[in-house]
């Protein structure tokens, strides 16, 4: 291997190192509950639950993202982890964006305390 080839490989490695692994929290929120609930009109049915969904984006718009709202899918998955729950309280939501060079990962996460409302 000659010096020119080594320089090209080193430059590519440096470029990848500078653009890889960046993680950014691009959005987040805390909400009292995932549906209207009157204070005291619910029973906590378990410990805090969490669900996340990940999708990938590649060059030219190629993606593994599903159509629809990933936050609602995460909410449904989190509720499945607490049988009998019909809502979450003390709910947090965030989206993380991770850069792996030419591909990116988008992670949506919902966390909350499961409750059963008194109807």
C-alpha cells in the first residue's frame, strides 16, 4: 500500500469518525395523562412501563418507517405491558435521532405509569 492510498483511507476514516454516532434528542414532552382523567378517578395498576419504536433512514429517502403515528403505536405497546390499564399518567414522550454516517435511526419512546380509570 502506498502513501496516497493510506492518506485516502485515513481521510475516509476521519470523515466517518466525525459524522458517526451523534445522538440528538429532537423532541420530548411530559403530560399528565394520555386521556382526560379526573384526579382520584383511577387506580394505578403497575409500575412505570415503556415502549419504543425504531426506524432507519438511508440515502435517497429509503426508510423502514411504518405509516401512521409511532407515538400512538408506542402507547398501545406500553399499555399491553400492564394488563387492565386503559391510560398512562405521568407520561413522558421523546424522539431521539442517531446519526451513523449515511444512515440515521429515529427512536420514538413513551414512558408512563399505567392506570385503570373509574368509568
